[in-house]
């Protein structure tokens, strides 16, 4: 049983590391109990490849202090907005992107939120930092560990530990 929640963070515009730091601070200020952070990884853009590379990481949130998944998502969207996120081009460049990947064992499918994140298992830029934190965590729908999902993904995009 999954007790905590996991948020993917990414930035490929401006001061990428600064935006990640501000997003973590924003989560704390929003009452989300961030208990662990993965390393930061430099990753190439996927789907819309003609844009700058990203810095990505994953934050682990303490489940016992979490509001509903919908409330968590609303807080994440507010943080994105406060950091200048604009949604002009689908999968386009962004100052910050915050994705609720897994929230306890919640399975949600609404117009605004799908949990677990529907593309989590297809993305090395999510799987690598998530595997760093919780390699044995079992995906609540697919029934495979994060380590297994990473080993079997078809995504071959570059994900390397960032050295500032």
C-alpha cells in the first residue's frame, strides 16, 4: 500500500534550477510536507523535441498530512501560475511543470486529474528520479515496481544527473 505522494518537477526556461527550488519552496508554503527530493537530472525534451533541455526531479510528500488529490493538484497549479507557467503550446517550453504522479493508492479519472499519472511509466525523465527514491514502489494500476517499469520502458531519451 502506497502511503505517500510523488510530484514530478521540470523546468526548461530561464533559471531552471531556480524554478525547481522555488517550486519546492512553494509546495512547503502551500502546506505540502515535502520529505525527500531526488537528485536533479538534465533531460532532453520528449514529444516536442525542438526546445531547450529540462531539469527534472521528483519530490516525495508525506501522505499522512495530505489533503485530497484534487486539493493537492489545485495547490500545484497555483504554484505553477505564481512561477509564470503559461500553457500556450502543448508539451512546449515552460518555467515550471508540476505533475502529481502518484497520490497514496488513489485511482482518479476526471476531466482535470488522472491518477496515477497516465504517462508516468513511459517517461524516463520521471522514472529515473522516482526510481532513485522508491525503486520497489509498485504502480497501483500496472502492478509493477518503478524499477521494473524503468527497466522495461521504450523511452530511450537521455537522462543524466545534473551537476550544477
